[in-house]
């Protein structure tokens, strides 16, 4: 067999490099491929022939890679559009040049769509190139995953910040509200996970239209009853019209997704303007949550790594293409357990799995016990990090190194 | 000897309960006082007779207390004004009622002023009541401390978030700036500490007037030279006129300090409006940094605890009053070492120790090696936290419990 290529796409996570490490280590344990190349800045860099040879990372480097946050290969928002044969041909040209048989693509639903499109196109054109997807996303919104690597670590950090800032908030007697904002454009998984702590009074998720008057009524009620109101809002919180709460600040990224932020600040203004309390505290948890290598969930890093391993192992079968490795829950004797499966990339692509509305309590009151039971196993365990000078040691990203090929 | 009372004031920190634990444990090791009472919500609660008996916390409870963020007794912004004899007499009345000889007050410079005023007043009026200060503040701005408990843990979290979000930022190719905002109203210690990581391109501290044109010139230069610009701004960043960058959002708290936030958002707007880049990412690290029990510095938690112990031990001397326990650096054989001292509270009160201007590089370029050498030892070491269900275990705050006396 020839070589393989692995690339990362979309927003980074705290464990996305765990999956990368799994592919690299997999090939060290069973050298199915001559070399493991990394694509610099995802498909965008690959199309420009920017590769890095990852084959010979040492065991220690692989350990450090697993605790390095963000995409160590760099990422991109460039989308290989269906029907863009020029890009497809250019990709095959690069793969041919480096004798690459298989591309492992680590990403979210857009990337899984790319895996699907490329494999269909290659088969139709009689090309032996293969494409395998490895899912990741802090948004946890991939169908048909039980949960997505990256999400549990973001949730663990979000829960820790929720609990710590709730204690900070509770230390005061003055009348104010606290509003924590989390990432989550179309799905409220990360915001909802904060409820595991038992510290959240009110929650605003994208799945439930935001009704200003009804919400303010609940804030007033909490203040009247308990003298405090701790609120968590997803960045994707929106009115029934579909307009984001934070619409004022929205601009667009390359995928025509609104770039959000500011729901919490808007909510604070709304509550203060309504005269419920004279002030509010805002904490925004955007990039800090998804790159929280200092708060990795042990479950998450193990699963991200094993997804990479599993993808590498399964790809030894020359018929394996257009597939994505998934995770499903398979509890055993009442204990959390996950099992890995492969399914066509089309099943993962371009769907959004929202937080189930049947898990949402009415009147912004939080989530059901079933939802808490879903989240709790995911945030368990703390990996033993390797520290250097007081901080978790990290690898210099490959996209910031001179080429080694 | 009678009993003692310990209370917390001002903004919480990640290790403020370490000092509380030191006083409680000190009295278990050497029962100088019959009971150790906690004052609920600082002086405000004490004046209302709200106390909690802390004498018999178990060893395990004390371990958990040390990793519980925020003020476990609750805090207040109420200031015992000099000359407010009504408050002073009420305080003595409560102390008499509970047979309390000594009040340990854990707080910042306002609280140290209270310790000074109370001890002077008590001595003048021939009262045997004594007052001892234990410093804390994430702002690190107390004179004559080498550093203030709470600051190192906030700095450790800020450094971890800086490094993780820098890697996240570096994964992209698109032209944008990153702006991290830290706490620090009048002193830029926390913002400056982020430079220890080597990840900060430009920094805006309260100590150096913000010149919009000069700053934008530097942003443009970094973008031209490297294609990226990672900025850290202190919430207290201000123009030469003294006006805060974020002035639009300012309201006032009980001490007439402006309540800040929003410097980073303002900077992003300024940079985008200037046409340097089309977008920017903002991460605000306000409450999450100061309550970061999941990122305590081992140096910090040890020192906070020992300050409490030292205060308790020294207070066994019946002449010990109006004193604050301080920390000075006393490196040994080139290794970091701190020693404890006692000094009159007046030396700690109402001064602000700004980040030294001789440690600041020109043109917003960061800090000197001397400054980095100052910070680095403070963020070393990670305490072994006790986890429960995936989160560091915490005590139920005493201000949220029914009274036990």
C-alpha cells in the first residue's frame, strides 16, 4: 500500500489532536501505510501541496500531541463543493504526487459531506483513492453519533466554570444576575450541559424560541423567590422569528454561518433595562471552552484517540471508503460504555442533531434527569497532563513549522 | 482567651478559602481560641450578628474548603468608614456577645484599611479587641506584598487560556485579530502575566495610556509582518485622559469604582473599523479567572493557607493587633522561596501597586525578561484536587447554610 494523509477541518477542539495521534500511532503499531502525511490547513493546504510527514513522531511527542489543543495541522473553512471537479482533480494530483491512497478527514458535518462527495466521485471515476471521516465538534450536533469528540471536554470546562462562577456569584448579597454564554450555533448541547452542576436557574437554548416577556417574567420570579438568578445562554439563542438575540453583532464566515457572540451581553441589557436588577455579570466562554486542554475529560481524550486508531485499522480493508467512524453508547452492567462503528459518510453529513426538546423543561427551567444522565458520564475523569513551567506542555503546531518533506 | 472571628471581604479568589482554612486548622493544631466563628458576608453580616461556627470542620472538609473557589463565608462591598462610631460600637457589641477577642479579616486594600482603623479606634478607646489582616486579591496590587494570594492562580488560568486560545487562533489562515480581556482595574498584573507564555503580540495595560493611532499602527505592523496579532487587554486600559476604553458600559459599585468590562469588544470594533482586518475574536476572562479552582497554582494555595496559619499563630501574642501578614520573596540558591512577615495594616491600606513601568516594553510589545522571571515561579505546580462526578468537589458555602449557633 502507498501512503496516507490526515487533515483537520472546521473549528478546533481540546481533543481533535487525539484523533490525529490515533492515526499516527495506529500506523506505528501496524504500518499499513508507508508514510502518514498531515495536510496543513485542511483541504486548502492540501490543494496547495502543503504536507508534513508525521510518520516518525516519538511516543512522547504523541503523548504531548494528545494534550495539545486546537488543530495541530491548522484548519480551514474552505469547502470542497460538490461538482467542483477542478478542486477534486487537483486533490487527486497531490495525492498521486505523494503516492497517497487514503485521506482521513477529521471534522464536523461539512467535512463528512466532503468525505461522502469525494468517495462517490472517486468511485464514479474509477479512481482508487479512498476517503475516511473522523468526527469532531464541540457542538455535539452530528447525526448519528451518541456524542462527538471535543464536546465532552468543552462540557467539562463549561461545568467547572459554571460551578465556580455560581459560587463567586453566590458570595454576594447585592441584587444582580449572572449570565454565562457558551458556544452552540444551532444546537444547545453545550449550554444544556451546564445544568449538570445543579447551579443553573434559567437556560436559553436555540431549540426553544426566546420570548422576551416570558423570560423576563421567570427572571423576576427567581429574583423574588431566591434573590438570585444564574442564567446560561447558548450563543445561538434566538427569537421565534429566527433572529439571533445577539443579531446586532453578527457578521458572516466563509460558510454563510452567522458569527455569533453577545447573547449574554444583550440579555444583561434586557434584564437591567426591564428594571429587575440594577446590574448583571457576564462571562463568555467561547474559545476558552473549545480549546480547554487543561480540562480535558478523560473519557473524551480516550475516545478521540480510539476513533483515530479505529479509522486507521479499518482502512486496512481496501474497500473501506466513504465511511465515518462513529460512537454509540452501549452501557454495560449500568456502567457507561461506548462502542465504535462505521457508517456511510452521507449519514453524518449536513444534518444537525439538536438537543432533544423532550429533554428541555418548560419556562427556561433547565433540563430533565434523563438529559443529566446522558451528560454525566461524558465529563468523567482527568487525564494526567504533562506540565512544563506551570502549563500543560504542547507541541509546536505543524502549520507553524518549516516543511519536513 | 475567648473566641476568634474570621471574615472575608471584596472580590473572591480561587484560594481565598485557603486562608480561611489556615485559620481554622491553626486553631485545631493549637486551640488558642475556644471557637473559630465565621462572619457571614463580611462585616455586613457580622454587624447583623450572622456568624457560623467553623471550629470543628473535619480534615477532609478543610481539604475540600481549600479547593472551593469564591468566598465560602460570602463577601460584601460594605465599608466600615473611619469615624463611623455607630458601626464600630455595633461590631464590638457583637464581638462581646460571642466573647470574641480577635477578628481576622481576609481582603484587599480597603479591608486592610478597615483593620487599621478598627485597631487604632479600639486602642484609643481602651478596648481589648484586636484586628488582624490577611491579604488577598487577584489584582496583585497590594503594597508591600511581593504578590497577593489569589493572583497566582488567576495568572495560571490566564496563561493557560492564553496559550490554548493562541493555538486555536493560529490554526486559521483567515485575517483576524484575537483580543483576550482580563480583570485588572488599576493595575495590569494579570494582563501582563499572560506574556509569560510567549504568545502575546500586543498588550494594553492601565499603566500605559492607550493611544488609539499608535496602537492601530502596531496592529497593522504585526498583521503585515506575521499575518496575525494576538492582543491582551486589561479591563482597566484607558486613554491618557483617564477615560476607560470600555467607558460606554461603566456603572458604579458600592465603592465608587467603575464596574468595567468590554475593553476587548471595543478594541475589536476599533480594529475592524480601521479596516485592518474584517473580523476579530474576543475572549473575556473576568469571573472565570478569579474563581478558577480547577487551575489553582500549587504555590498559591500553599501560600494562602500558610498566611492563614501564620495569622492565627502570631495572634496568640495578646499585643498583636492592627497587623497584616505579608509575603516577600526570599529566593534561596536561585530557587523561588517566600517568607512571611507582619507589618502595620496602614502600610497595606489604600495604596495601589501598579505593574512597574520599567517592566513594560514600548509600543505595546509586552514585558521585560525581569517581569517574566517575576511571574514564572508563581504559576508553578498543580495541587492534587479531589474530584466528584467529574468536577472538583466543593463545600456548600457557609452563607448558604442555616446557622449552626
